[in-house]
């Protein structure tokens, strides 16, 4: 081949005869000259790996090669077709059954991709010297590149790309974390003394807490009582460090977790000795606040040594709201408004002393509390006031559901006496002599139970003064109504029938849980025993569903409940019977 042949590169040194024999190819150009071993590509083998080829190259009979001259870039005629992808122009076409040997990996990284069989550089061998492995930076001309022009291997290019991409990803993630830490409601660094942990997530700041501005203000109480103004007590003026506590409710006893924070404010009326206390607690969540609210309502409905005079269901003010009116043993009148909005629980206790002309009403407290509830509902994530409505309802169930509770019974002499009760048992009573039926078992009833309430520790009370309550159960509500109608008829003609009795009856109503009226009848029976002696009985009868309630008290001439108090007891009995399981 001439030196000007553009199809073949120039060789640096003529090979020896043996070497030329070994370099003779078997392709389409068999018998043509081949480039020197120092520049020719290694012939792949299907039976040997790269290390075996290196050993073959290092034969001691190879002639010493002078300093090689890189071949010039080939100038190929346009008519010649380009080689297969990934092969050099100067390389021979591979046989159809050729199989690539196990590739050698770059020393740069164990994860670098291997050279292709055509791109794998062939080590140089000098005379009398063993061939050396190619340098990690050895470059083979890629397809389409000019001969002798060094390019970065694909393996290193990929490695560099992965390194650059990884650094960029780390920077992006770092910036995202940094910007996230600067957002409100997050903590960028751990508190002092707490080691930072890479596995700990950024914790949000606490939710909005209680504030004094969320409590009732002086102006909110302007219409609570007529011609009365209220002023908040200065906390610094308190004689003790113990904040005032509401009546009937122990704020430390809820049966659940503890509140996160609490605030209170006490107001004093300019006349009459009235006071108003608001106490607000912030709980961790709405569920724990609901548990506390239910506990407070139950405590208020079973206020120790007090008379529960009424209850109201409040809608349109908060998530839950209940009002309860009580009279303490000293005669103090209290109206308690309990509300829950979200995770906040509020208790407002409006009180006036015994003998006051006016007391805070449930609707009055609702009106006064509405602005405060409006300021609490946002931070508490609760229901805000809309159009509050107050409806009378049954008081919360007490110690023995279905029966009169001790808080339902008034004392005849204020501040004196203690009510006690027996466990329900079989009926044993004679009645007022106007019933004209066997009270042990009313006709058509399926069961009956009797409970006795006795007033003790009152020196003025007649011996055995108390109340009998009997609850009869029927199979159908219609049977219960017929039994009450029969008793009403018997009381109505008792005077004509016995000629010794005088009967006065009064209709009584009381609201059920939904605010609908429960109807009952109160009777005042006076039986003449002789010309100078009489016996008085107070009776109450009501049919509620499939049950009939019968009440009887035995007052004396100078020791009696009074008509209004007895009517409240009869109405309360009809309410309590709705609380049977």
C-alpha cells in the first residue's frame, strides 16, 4: 500500500515476519497489510479473557518498537460506507459468530461502565518488555472522530455526570430544608440542651393559646341585670394566690388529661353583692375538651348539698352548651353556663346572694358570653356563635338514673337537713286513701319498684317525714295512660266516695330533653281523722311512655314543702323517668 492511500493509516515500523503472520486477518481484506501491534486493536477471542490476551502479547520474541508516531486522521472517500456503530474506521469487520470477551473495568470507579469490545484500548508492547495494562486515562477514538484525537471515555463522562448531578441534588434539597425551616410555625433549630437529630422532623409551633382578650369584658355585662354595672376585679387585689373557683364544679377532676392553660376573670356588681366568674381552659384537642366538658356538666348536675332548680339546652353558641341553675345550702343562687368550642372549655358562674330580687338568667349569660365565644372560636378551632337559642330541658342524669335525685329535693328549712334514699324495692305503702287501687301492683302493670326518701338532721322535721316514689312499668304506653286516667277519676270523686277527704288538683308541666312538655298532676289531699285532727298528703301522678310515676309526701301543718316546691318535685319526677336505660 502506498503512503498516500487514504484508506489505511501509516505504520510506524515494519513488523517482523512472524509478527506479520500473526497479524494477518481473516476478514474481507485478508492478506492486506495490518497496522503495527503498538496501534492495532486487539483481536477479540471467544475462548480467552482480556488477561489471557495480555499474556499472549508479552511474548519475548516480539521486536522492539521505536517511538511510535500517531497515525494521521484518515480521509475516507465519500463512497465508502461508514463502519458499524462503535467501531473505528481502521478496524476490521467482525465475524458473524464473534463473542465479546469479559471487559475490563476502569480504575476510576468500580461502577464505571465497561468499554465496548471495539473501544477497549490495546496495550503497547516493546521488544523484550512485557506489555502493560493501559493507563486509566487511555483514550480510544470513538466512531466518527478523527484518528489521534483524544476524547473523554464514556465511563468517566458518566461518572462525572453522576457526581455533578448528585452535588446539585444535595444543594437543592439543602435549600428546600433551609427555606422550610424559615416558615412561620416551625422550629429551625432544636432547643438549647437538646441534641439535634437528623431523623427528627421539624415540629410545628404550638397552636394559638388563650389570651385575656378572649374573656368577657365589662361592657358585655351591661344588660345582665337591671340597673347593675359590673367591673373586673384587679388580679393584684386578690388576698390569696388561689384563683376563685366556680360553684359545683371541681376543675381539677375531669377523668382525663390536664389542660394546657387556663384563664379566669372575676366581676363584681355595683350593688346587691352579685358576682360573675368566667373560667376558660385550653385543652390539647377537641376530644379531650369534650371529655372535660361532659365531666363538668355531670358535676354541675349533681352539685353536692345543692338544689338543682332547672336546666337549659343552648344552641347556636358553640359546639356544646348547657346552662344549669342551682341553689346552694346557704341560699346563694347560681346560674352556670358551660360551653365548649373546639378545644376550649368555658364556665361562667353568675351568682347573687339569698334574698336578691333578681338572679342572672340562662339567656342573660348566653347574651353576655356571645362576644367572648366569638373571640375564642377561632383560636380554639371551634364553632362560632350564630343565633343562640335557649330551651328548657331535663337536668343531667344523677346518681340513680330514672329516679328522683337528691339534688331534686328541697330542704324545708333553708340550710338544715340532709336527704337520704333507699335502694329501689317492692312497693309497700298505703297511699292517701283516695287511690282506690292496690298500690303494690296497679292493674295491667308488668313490674313495680318503690324508693323512699327521708329528710334527716332537721330538728323541726316530723318523724318519718319524706317522699315515697313508685315506678310502674306497662307493656304498652296506652295501658300506662289508662292507669293514670283511672287514678285521676278516683281522686276526683274521693270526697263524695269517702266523705272525709278534700282534694285539690293542679296540672304540672316540665320539659323533656327535647324541650317538649311532660304532663303530670299534683293533688293536695286532706283527710279528716276526727273532729279536731286531719292528715295531709301531697300526691303526684304522671304517665311517661310505658311507665307511671306515683309520688306521695306526708307533710305536717307546720312542716311542708309548699305548693310551688311540690309542683317542681312532681315535674322533676316525670323528667327523671325519661332517663331510664
